[in-house]
């Protein structure tokens, strides 16, 4: 990006406006998120915004940002920080009798030099005390023609009606990968086993750790890294799970989302090669190379099909594949009254999902919450929840990948199925012979069975018409019988166990045929 600035004039304030710097020619790379934040804050100062309300709970981070912001101006404005217990303090001075908010705001009005003022904890007083609101109004009138700015930081938005026109609201973005990596390096270098930890930290593992920590504040990143490093002298893939566990604290506070720690890998899924190929092609969407190339984040997939064929298993595998948290949203629970008003509960859940992004949001049986029938039965509430959810699906900026499953996809409104909401609709059906062999191999291997001694041809034939869950049940039943008899499972044990199972392909033959006819030309088969 090339920037040109003209002239050397300064205005009466002593600060140089953005259009009056000396001539410069610079070629810059795409700015980092931190640089973007500094640019936005600088824009507020240069436009003479008198009161800037920063929506964040990271006071240390905001203090550091304002110090860095002040260093970009000539002459350098002083930075004063106020809180109710320490009063108004600067780097070189502490102002007496400035603990009460009104007296501190009076000092802001009376000072004529260029300065930044960061007030911490004043938002609760703004809500309770009309005199504080009046005094902030006076601050606005005093600073609106100067390059001095009052910054208010608060974790919640409290903007009284009389101050709405006088304030600029700025929501501080979460730290980006560069800031997270810096904290990660600091924690590792400060460890007693820093040399050994650094030696075992591969670039790929570091990228996974950084990716797992995105969505946390800098304090939370440091805490999560320290917690994950306890008792370690080397690093491996399990450290990522330790960092993700810190996100569980945020997720549990939402009241409706649940952090799922059991995340199967691609190797634990038999068959479904089309779905696996689709996922493998998107392996690098979170990488720096993918971002540089301009690869867009996938929005999500909808997986429908026969019960017991691995829909939920597939939804979970996206999280393990990308190494991000797996969040479960129970749409039906929105309306049972245990989490408050459905609209507010959904808003909190979606905001939490974006906060801990990148993440996978697993919605099981999505038709239970946003079906056509439920909207008619629930009236206005259901319709508003549905509209909010659709808007969020379309407009979300953070990487929250929606992995939704549906048993009866015909119940979903057509608005949900159109492109732009989901990238693809996959249909899972009964496993073919090769997939049945793969599923049998996975479950027998988990039980410690020597696969070289198994006659898979016979077992594949015996389990014809079985879904994945029924094959697993046959293996588990055979293992239990052999355990009670004190011997190693053999083919005939699985044959006997399978003979005691009546598969869904028989009991629901007509329903399966109807679902397969619907999927023809409407969805992509998950299997080749």
C-alpha cells in the first residue's frame, strides 16, 4: 500500500493533522490487527472525538495500546489513567484529590495541554449518578476542539441517553495470531524447561497452539499456555487440548453452549470419501498462506441421511481436523425455559461462539429448533429466533464453522438450504461393502483384535444392510460374549451377534427409500 503526505504545516494545537505531514513515500505490507487498531484509535484523536467508549475488559492491553498511540504523535501527549481507588495518575505524576470521579473529570476539563485520559470503572457510575453523566457532557464540550481524548473502557455498554451523540463506541477486537504468538513465546521462554520446550516446538505445532488460543484475551492466553505447560519438558499435540480447555470457561458461561472434548479423527470414520475429500481440500483455510492467497473461510455443511450412519461423527471430525474447539448448540433447549428468553439465549450463544473463534459449532438435529412446523407452533418467538439465526449464518465474519445434522431435512425452511448459508449438503446412506470393511476394521482394532486373522469377506457379507451403529453393536456384542467365555473374538462370534440384530434397512425400508429419492439431485453423497 502506498501513502503520500503533503506539507509541513501544523495547526495551533501543535499536532500535525493527517493531511499536513511532510512528503513521504512508503510501501507497507497489509497492516496487522494491532496496527489496524492503532490506526482506528488515531483516527478518533485526529477527528477530535472527545469521548471514546472502548468496549473491552482488557484494561492492561488498552493501556499499552494508548501508550503506543501517544508515541506516534509529536509532541507526545501525556497519558493519564483513572480508577476509583488510585485516582488520576500519569507516568510522571499522580494528581492529588482526584479519586472522586467528578473531581477527576474537572481536572480533565481544566488541563489545556494535549493528553489522553483513560477512565477505568466509571461506567457503573455513569449508570447510577446523573452528576457524572452531566460532567462527562461538560468534558465533551471542553475537548471537542482539542486533540485531547477521554477514553472510557468497560466490559459492557452503558451509554446514557444524554451522552449518545457525544460518544464514539469502539469494540476492541480480540488479539490476532501475531499477538497470541508473542505471548506464547514469552510463556515458553519464561519456563524452567525453556530450552527443551523450544526444541520440541515444531512450526506446525506452534501454529496449532496459536490457532487454539485465538479468541482469548492476552491474559487468558498466558494463563492457558502456563496451565498447558505444567509438568512438561517437551511439547506434543496434547498441549493444544490444554489450551482449548481454557476456552471451556468462556463457553460454559453462555449457559447453552457445551464444549465437546471427544473429537474423533478422520481415521476413526469408515468410508464417506466424498466428505473427507471435501474437508482435506480445506485443510489450509486457517493458515497464513491461505489468508495471503485470499481463501475464504467455509461457512458450514449440513449432513442429512439415515440414522446411525455417522452424521454426528462427521460433524465432530471437522473440529479435530482443524484443531479448533467443538461447541454443541442444542436448538431444542432454546425453548424449554431453562436458559431464559430464546432470542437472548441464542444471541449470547452466537456471540460466545464468535468470541472463541475459530471454532466448529455443532448443531445436532437442527430441524428440532427451526423447522417450518415449530415456527407455526411457536408463533412470533420462533420466527424471530429463526430470522436472527439466518442473519448470523449469512453475515458472521469470524470462523465459526457450522456442522449441522438433520434427520428429516424436509422440515427445514428453504431459506436454510440455499447457498450462502451452507457450503454443501451431504447425504449419508447405508455403507457399501468397502465401507463396511473399513468400519469393521476400526472397531475390531479398538478391541485389540488381530486384523490379519479376520475373514473380512464373510463379515462384509453378513453385515449387508447394516448401518455403522449396527456394525459397532455387533462387534461390541461379540466382544462381551467372548469376554464372559474367556476367549479371543472370532468371525463366527460377530456372525452370531449380527444375526441377533434386525437392521433399520428392514424395519424402515420404505422410509429409507423415500429419503434416498429426496437426496437424488438435491445433495452430494458423502460416499463415493
